[in-house]
């Protein structure tokens, strides 16, 4: 099955072509990070406007490949949500137009399911012919999705039905990184900059930050208190002290975020036996988080599935893959009608 996919949930305009027999054959992403960095975060109106500029350029660039593959494309997929309403609307309109022009069914996929299933892409890529057989041994699967605006622990059963086990009640881990970086005077997006500074720390534990100990066993994440704790600490120190202790502050702040994520994940393994652990979303590029998840997986003697770095951010590759991999979506070959997956929840209705 071959799927052409579009992604426009936030500030990336993306296109991908996926063949279930071969893997991802074509991927393009146009990012707006430099534009939004001027404002310290994504400006929805600007993001939507930029999609109008970027998608025609991407389509012009890949037109020969798409036209050559047109006869073999089985469906067009698009991100329905969650995301910025104006950005999503533009992507859906474009995908609908392309689907109609090709005479193909349109599948609307859930963005968070894309991140949830993205760690399975490397497994498929390694051996497409035997993917289903290899995949069967990995369920039930526990997935940790940590993106800019979402933090979720999700169970996936052998029928690929999903169930949310824990999610954030305020800031997501990615927001905690970016907001913390802003308080520290770093440009947007600041998560990677905090990790970079943390590597320079000469000691750890010098600064105490809350890591959700009070809710350790509760089915929720909470990071807003962490950000507030950082603000209060910064109010009590001078600019000189901040400059001297910046690596240590970043290291301890990062450790508090990772500790909560890791502890919540470990608790789920105490409640149920899972056959694999997956990590996806933009924050999954954090090496400290990856190491923590590796430690959990090794201690439970289960494989750790990691998304490719290029598939951790917003991209159409994970949307194309999810549209094929997600058995909860109606098979496109059965109908020419548009079939939408839930936008606000990743759980099966």
C-alpha cells in the first residue's frame, strides 16, 4: 500500500510518500523555527500564513516524483489534529484537493498517534516483509510520547488499540524545557540549549527542583510547578551567580523533568507486564531521557523502540506510517469517503 501524506499541525509544512512494501520513499519538511524564534514562540497567524507559502514550494520540488508514482498511490493522508486550527485547516484543504485530483481516498490521521507509532518505523524499515511478524512480539506496548505540547503514557494492545494511562494536567515536558530556557535568557526553542548547557555541569544536585514526587503513582504529569520553582530561584540570585551556575541549574532542571517522566514510566511496568517500551516526540531527542528509558527497558528486559531523530518532530513521515499502521482507521480501499480519526483524543472511541 502506498500513501501520500501531509502534515501542517503547527509550524512545519511537510510531505511524505510511504510504501508499506519498501518504507518511506520521499520526505520533505519546511520549518519556520527561525521566523518564530523572533517572537519567543509560535505565532499561530504567522504559522498559517507560512504554510500558504511553503506547501506550493514543496509540491513544485517533488512534482516529478509524485506524478511518477501517481498511478500506484492508494490513499492520501493528512493530520487532522491536535494542532493549531488555522494550520490544520490549510493542510486538510490541500490534502483534500490532492486526493480529489488523484481520485484517491483521504485518511485523516491523529498527530499524537503518529508520534506514538513512530518508534516502530525503524523496525519496519529494517525488514518490511517480516514487519508484522516482528511487531507481534512487541505487544502489549508502552509508549511515552513527549512532544512540545503533549506528554502522554499510552498502552497499545495487540490490535493496536490505544489507552491513555497518564497525561499532563498543565505544562507538557517540552513546554517546561522551552519556558525554563526563556526564564534563563535562552532563545526559542530552548530545550536543546538546556541540554547543551547541562553537559557542562561540574556537579549535580546543587539546585533542588520538584519532580512530581507527590504525584509519583498518580496517572498524571505536572510540570508547571517546576517552571515556577525555577523562576523563584532566579529571583534570588544575581546575574553573576546565574552566569557562573548556569550549567548546574540546567542540569538539575533537566534532571527534574526526566526524573518525573522516568518514574511514571517505571511505575506502569510495576502495574502490568509490557513486551516493549517506545519513546517518541520532539523531547525524545534528549539524551538524558533516552538513557533513562534505556535503563528502564534493560531492567525489565524488554526492547526499547526509539524514533529516528528526523521523525521526532512534526513531519509527514509519521503521519503516512500511522495511516497505514493504525488498524483503528477505516481501510481506505473500502470507501472513497473521507474518514477522520479523533482529533482531541488518541484513544479508540
